[in-house]
């Protein structure tokens, strides 16, 4: 039996979403022109990607809303609680930068209100591009807001490498510009906010690794929330075996241990089947050690090339002279972002940033 295909991401903003937004407009005000919105929103919608649909629907709101911009913002605020998905909210927040760049204070206040129902992380980017210093001052105030969604917008909206987000020239020159916001949020009680802060810092580390390690080393390490952010902010550097990042986490780059066993089984698999990695490590040190174990899988690419991806295995404290066994299982299947090709796939075992063992498996052709 053929498995049903997963729905496309862009379908989250399909005709049903347009109808929901239209219903929200009518519920918010009799002045909302449902017919004008629906006609404009559905025209050519099917050919567009998800982010193109966000912008298209935002433009379709214009003929349906009052011509007076402040009044239109009030109507959008009234619509937001009636929406049922974050992408629907994203579409109405996009209206703000498309029509309100000349009314900054009112527009940013509206984004702070609307983000509570979804996310305004993309809508704030044009304001950063227009005036990075002024917008960051407003976002610094957001970082102290009582609502976690507004605090999260301060961090997420100012990420230097926000996925799908427009690139900001000032952040290309200095990706650390929003550091004061991150310092304010370094012990935030919300996991939703902490994840954004860690992702923001991880973005910075891709361009300024030395700055990231130095900056995080000055953060107090007693708070559990801060420690969580630091670990996740350093994840890319740790995967790269950066000695300074590992040291900040308490992991010696030259851990004293022996790899007694490393194997990948079975030796050959077909697409859709799983491999199992078995590892046995023995400490050769007289003291306990903090150990970070990852593995790097080299995926076969066309024309004899390969592309590597690092996966986390386990981070733990290895007692002196102790032996530990680790196991993980991974299914080899295609994703929209990764297609597999037949051939020998090499797997490298990393311990505290060093390659300690190598194994392989063969992927059969379809």
C-alpha cells in the first residue's frame, strides 16, 4: 500500500486559510470587505510558495481594510484572536511593514500586539533594515515585556541568520548588534524564549566563534536556564570540535579514553531501513571527565561527492577508569531537504571534537 503524501507546507495558507482570515475580518468589523479580500487572495495563490503566499495575502488585505492606517491596525488586532494557525497571523503581520514603514512607533506597537497570536519575526525585519539602531532600542524594551511571545520576538526577529528572513546589512557587518537583548534574556523562565536566544547565539557563532565563546564565558553559570542556553548556543562549534567551545562546557579536547568498540550494523541497508551504531568507551584517566560524543555521517552524493552531517549521540560525565556502552538507531529515509544515493556511507565517531573511530555501511540502490 502506498503511504499518503504529507501535505505541502504551502497548503497551510491555502483556500481554507483564506476563508479563516476572511471570517476573522468580518467578525472583527463590518467594514472588512470580505469579497475584495477573497478575490485578491485567491488569485494566483496556487502557484506560490509559503512565504510568497504570506506576502500575497498581506497585499490582498489592503483593499479589504480601511484606508486609514491606524484604523486598519486596530482591525488587524481584532482579527488576530480569531485566527487558527501561526502562518495566518504571519500573513496579517506582514501587512504592517508593507504599509507602515513611515509610521514606525505605531507599527512596532502593533507587531508587539500581534506576535502574541503567532509570530511577527519576519514582519519586523524591514524596520531593522530601515533603522537598525532605533528598532533594536524598541526590541530591547520588548525583551523586558511580561509576555513571553513579545520577549521571544525581541530575540528571534533580530537573529542575524533568521531562516526565511530577509538579510539585514548591518547584521552582515556586525552580527553581535543585538547582544544587549540576549544578555537581558539569558535566564528567561520561558523555554520558548530560551530556544530563540540559543538559536540567535548559534547564528552569531557561525560568523564570530571567538566572540561567542568569550561572551558566553562571562555569563554566570549558576542558573540552569542560562546553562541550557549556553549548551545549545555552542552546538555548531561543538560539532566542529572547537576546543574553546568544548572547554567552556567542561570537556577537555584531549579526553583520555580508548574506543574499545565502534560498529555500524547491518553492513548494508535499503532505503527506509535502519542502522544501529554501537560504541564502547573506556576511560584511561584517573579522574572523572566530561565527554561529548557525536557521529558524522558522510552521505553519498552524485558524481562521487559526499556531504557530511553531524548528529548528537550523548554528553555525559565518564567516571575514572570506567567503561560505558552507547547505542543509537537511525532510519535512512528521504526528506524534502535530503535525498539519499546508493553507495558506501562513512561514519566517524567524534569524542570531544576528535575523530576516534571510523565505520561504514552500504546503501543499496532503488
